[in-house]
């Protein structure tokens, strides 16, 4: 607990309430006038059972409502005139859980059954039977339990709504701040970097046309300008991504591979295994992995072919992209933002990512994404 104070676990509290109610019922029933013999034993068991049933009031409120009602009818028929405290607690729990109509139906039925049970199994008149039923279940207490459960349910609903409103407000503020940062970056950096990149490109072009040796520093400036432009564009796209664009998933992979072909890359797509629905986050991550891998292959790998393989498993989705580029087994993968972003996406989902040069030459990116389908 944040305040540092001791907090009783909910399960322990349920046990304490159930045992206390059972003890209260037994004490009340056995201390007053009660039958003897087998009826006394049966009634005592039902009194204890009605209280102990409250242990499950959070997990199964309707079942607890039914069991406590039947116990009340049983010990009343056995001759115990004890207020049905477990049923009142069950009414409170069921209404709090949102089962109002069913609770009303059960309570009205119980109000009708109790006097009939007292009349059938009792020895007094009909008037005595109704008085005994009233002692077991007072309508005023029943209404109070119902009202308390409904009041707390409404309070929890309003609290949840307020929490959702706060989250939406915070998200809107974060989106606005992200767009503001994107605009500031665009205004302050893009123009200057573009000028540096263009001037470096022109200087290299002019030097080569004149047959002059291009200085290494100028080539470094040109390369840095290209990389800065690409990384800045990626950063701005990430900042502007407010989740309003339609999500891309596995069904969009054929178009992605087709675009790679239009860039001069001989790309293929192979799907293995029985297709089945996967979580939306898994589909988006798979798409982003293939997208980043194909983009890197087309731009930096000097590759001619790329093979995309999607394998559906009972518990995982396997994504693999292989190319025949210039990467050699001894080359270490460049720690770029693309590879870092892929690894972060996979890690968030609890999966594994492998990105490394292939035997011979070329590069492979392989991810195992859990889909939560136990076989």
C-alpha cells in the first residue's frame, strides 16, 4: 500500500467475515429457543454453512445468493428463527456485481417461500408462520442491503468513469505535446540539415565532374547528411503517430513485399502453417519487422533478393526475413534505430529477436512472437 499502512488481503477478509457470520448465527440460534435432536443438528449445519458460503461472495455472487437463500429456508424449516444475515450480505454482493434483476427475483421468491416453509414444517398457525418468516428475513434489512450494494456499485462506476476520463485527458495532452515537438523539430532542424545535405551533394558532384579528388571529409559530411535526414524523418513520423492511422498487420504483407519489388528487390512471401487469428499487437509488430528489414535490405545491403517467411504455430508466430546482401559472418550488426525499434517491439510482447549475418553472405532477421494459443 502506498501509504505504508498494513492492508488485510481480500481473501483473508472474506474468510474473517464468513467465519464471524457463521459463529454469530450459531451463537444466536443455539442461545435462543431451538429444536432438539436431529432437527437441531440439521439446523446448526445449515446455519454454519450459510455463513461459511460467504467466502466465495466475490468470485461467485449468484451462487452464494442461491446457497444462502436455501440455507435460510432450511434452518427456518428446522425451527431456528435467526435473521438471514448471510443472505443479506449475499444480496449486497450480488447487487454490487451488477446482478440487480436476478437479486430482486431471488429475494421475492425467498419472501414467498419462507412463510410457506414455516407453515408446512412448523406447528403453529398461518399467523405464526408469517411472524417466523419475518424474523428470518426482515424486508427493511433486505431493502437496506440492496440499496447499499447499488450505492457502492454506482460509486465504483463513477470512479471508473473518472479514471477513464483522466486517462483520455492525459493521452490528449501527450498527443498534443508530441505534435508540438514534431513541429519544433521540423522547423528548427529539417531545413538546416537539408541545406547541408544538398550543398555536400553538389560539392561532391562538381568535384567529380572536374576530375578532382573528393576530400574524405566532404564524403563524410554527405553520408552524415543522408543518415541524419533519414533518422530525423523516422523520428518525426514516430512523434506524429497518434494511433489515428489504420493499423497495418499481417494481411498487408503482400502489398509490402510488392513495394519492395518496385524498388528493384526480388522479394518473395511464404506463409507456412494453419492460419489463425493473432492479437492485433502481434500482427502490427510482425508487419513493422518485415517493413524495417526490407527497407534496410533495399537501402544498405546491396542485395538482389529477399525472402519473407511467416510461420503460424499453435503458440507462436515466426517472422523471418533473409537477404543475399553484402553482410559477412564476421560483420557485427550496426546498432541502428531500426534494429533497436524492432527489438523493443518484440521484447514488449515477450518474444525473441535474432538479427545477424547469414552463413556465407547476407543478413537474417528472425522473431518469435507469442500469440497466446495453447495447444
